[in-house]
C-alpha cells in the first residue's frame, strides 16, 4: 500500500449494461419501477463456526455487495466493489444474469450453480445469498456510494519488546517505550501513564502501545495489534444508527439503530431548541438523552459483535448542527433564531466519556464540521461518502426530512442550502400518518379500472397508517390515474367515474372533507375506521415538495443549469432509500429526469462517519469541504415565495 491513493477504475453497472448481459437459460431479468423493497437472505459460512443466517431488506437495484456492507456482512474484496478484483464471490438463488466479469471468473458449472460477483448482482427480487468464508484480508473498505477508502485509521497499535531497566539504564519507562516506536511521536495521556509501570513489569516489558492521532492512550500487555475497533454514529433527529468497525480489516462487525431518546422534547430540531429556551434545565436533560441513546447503541453493537467495549478506541459522530450541539451540551438557541449562528463550525474532538459513552477511557470522538445552522455535519459526512467534491458530473444531493438539505455540484462549484419541508414526510400533520414502522403503508399502486388498491405494508400486517414513502406513492398514483388534478384537488365524482371507474367509489367524504380510502376492513365500513388520504394531506405534501423543489431550483439557476443537465440525483437518508423514484418525479419532488438517473444513496451520513474512522485522509477531506462548498441562505431570497407558489402544482 503506497501513500498515494490509487486512481479509481472507470467501471460502473451502467457500463456493464451497455456492453450487454449474458442471461443464463431460464432466467429472465426482473423488472421493477423503483417501488418497494426486496429481501436478501444471507448465509455466511465460517471455517471455524456454524453458518450464520441474516435477512435484510434493501431498495431494488442496490448491489448484493453494498447490501451486505451496509448491514455488517463481510464479503471478500480488494477493489472495493468495482468489479476488478474478482474476489467477491457469492452463490445467488434464484440465478441472475451473467456479466462478462462473471464469465471470466467462474466455470460454466459454477455459473449454472448460481455463482456470481456480488458487486455486479443487483437486488431486483428476493434472493438467497451464500457468502463463503473470507480468504483475503481486505486492504480497502467500500463505503458510501461506490467509494473506496485506503485503510489509514487514526487508531494505531505497535507491539514492542523492551529491554528492562538496570542501574546502567535508568531511562524513564515512557522514554523507553517512545524510543521503541520511533515511527510515531505520541503524547501520553494520564490514563496511560498511570498504567504504564505496572503493565510493563507484569508483561515482562512485552507490550502493545495504543495510539490515537497524537495521543498514547494505553499500554496493553502482550501483542494485541489484531484488536482495534471503532464505532461510527449517525445521530439523527429521529433515529440514531451505530456501526461497529474492525479497523484491522476495515469491515463492519455489527450495526444497530434505535429512536433518539430526545423524542419526548419534540420530533424536530425547532421543538428541541424551543425546549431549551423555555426551560434552562432542558439542555442538560437533552444532553443526557443523547448520551443514553449513544451508550445503549454502543453496548448493543459490542455485544452483538462479541467485542469488549474497552477495545473500542475511537468513535465518529455525524449529526446536524442542533443534534451535535445538544450532544455536547452547547446551548442551541442561536441556531433557532435569525441570523441562525453556530457556536462553532468545527466541534473539537472530545473524550467518549464526555458525551456518555462507556468505551475505552482514552477513546476519542471525532465530530463532523457543519456548513451552516441547517446544513450540518451529517450532510458534510454525506458529501464525503458520495464524493460530491471529486465527481465531475452534474449531481444533485437531497436529504429529505423535516429540514431538507440540498447540495448541487456542476463538477466545479458546489452549492448547498436547506429547505423547510415540514413533518409530512415523517407522518406529521397527516391524518393517518405514522413513522415507518410495522403496519405503515409504504407502497401504493393504482390502476384506473381495478377497484382494488395494491399496498405494500411494513411487516406484512394489516395497514395501520401511512408513512412518508407511502404518502408520496399515494399522491403520485392518484395524479397518474387522474383523481388528483395538477392543482392538487380531488376531481368531481363525474370526472372520477370517467377517468378511473374502478376507483371512483373510493372517493368520499369525512365530514366536509374529500378523502380517498386506501384501506378498509369491509366495503361498507365507515371511512374513519380505515386508512384514508385527505385533501388536507395532499396540501401538506404539496407544501413540503414545493419547499424542496424551490431549494434545488434556485441552486440550479445559480449555476445556470436546467433539468436535463442533472446527470445524477442522490436521495439520501432512510426516507430516500425507500422513496419511489418514479413517484418523486411525478409529483415534482425531484427534477423531471429518467428514473435511472435517480439513486437511493442510503445512510450516507453513517457511511461518511465510517470513512472518517477508516482513513485520516478522508477525515481531512471533510474539513476541506468547508472551504469548497458555498452555502446559500433561502430565508433572505426575495424570489423564494414566488418560486414556491409556482411549484405547488404537480408537473403536467
């Protein structure tokens, strides 16, 4: 491994498609329109343990390699998923199309048995995937959207065998140790100094020095160089995700998520800022809630990964500006009132114990910098993971949520902004709205002549409500069949019977409000007992999508771009992963583009946090983004309201 990062190979799934796929006998490529999710059932073989079973649900079109990586399942690879090393071998059932890379890698018998390269298999239907035991220790870790990271973590270990002190050699213990690890120049923490003398003599002066950045944080008896771990946190307003990493191999060990324990203070950052303004004691309680969330997740991933928390030497945290401030106990009030000022754009590295984490006593937590009050560290982490500063294509990055962050790059300049979308995408202010939990409708499909509504429900249980992706789907489908006009109004009964006779009876009233019945137990059931979409719900979605589309429209005008110039749209975050690209285009949430240009980027904030732990070079890249990205404030734009009103309607 050299000091310089290798040039990235020119390879993509699109390129493979252009060159043609060799379909094996009896296998037809599965078609999908960008809706729903598929289930991958992994069987992970191990030479020293029984096979492990794991089921994951992913958006259609994601590669098996990325699906495994995002869920902590290690698959052999040295090229980082670019199709060049031919090591990510898996057996897939049912069989998939054969690429030219597969044909070069496997024998005809292996092809017939379903062996494929995981980075080239797209999850377009449910699959069983057998992952063979690891045969190589990866030197690169795949993170983000197709990014490759050369392992160069801040956590380093050096095993040394020291000569014992004598009357002729009375050098201090610390000097003796530092002279033996002359490739590093650390400064010893007090914790390390307290342990140094005892550990040296207990271990016959054969010890491992643990260094994080420029700090000697511990000395461990014997050779422990094969044990190095770190945890990447995505500290979201609603959900917090933790990924335990093996820093020796660069692979995820365990992943866990849970609701942010700050929820009782409100579902959005403004509510939590307001809580601190109304009650001075609320800041401490919010900080404690964040610490408890992070601590419980750290305990869970360590337990699932079979890792002692004392062997976790570093963490990285990516969160928006408010979440970061609250985790550190910094007053967030200036973030919530004009002119929206941060206390600092570059939070300091802190000890894990200072934010409630029970890891190694010397463990550090690196926090991502923020571009502004409403484009925080989570978006910087997302830009790092997606390579927004490295790709010369015209790309649009959208993280959909209550506060929607938008980044646009034309290959030279990068602009960012934030749009106040409101809570509609998280089920807020929607009559039957709910979070994406069991019972939530996440997929809706309508046909004009079919009285039945095809629903995808999380957990495959009876519908209880409507989550964000289901809301977008429902409105987009109603626009498609003609039951909603371009202005967002439900059409009259007469028009409904003409354009969608099979669905017309589902249009009814609750009180004086027009509604569309998505689900009811019986045909004659009262609409109030079922799951409905109301006229007010449609308006809430229109306001949210208009705010977002106004944001990216103004950025496009700033760079002199039109819709057709956008070469890729990245939908980030959990919501973006399950949002139908076709539906997003139909309602105008994203530019009017072919759906193949719209990519579900996944949890890129968490991916960026992983990159910061795996490579100090990538961590420096996150700081460099502060200089490369221009933040555009929408609240003082005189043309915002006019654009917003223009974009309320659905595209014709």
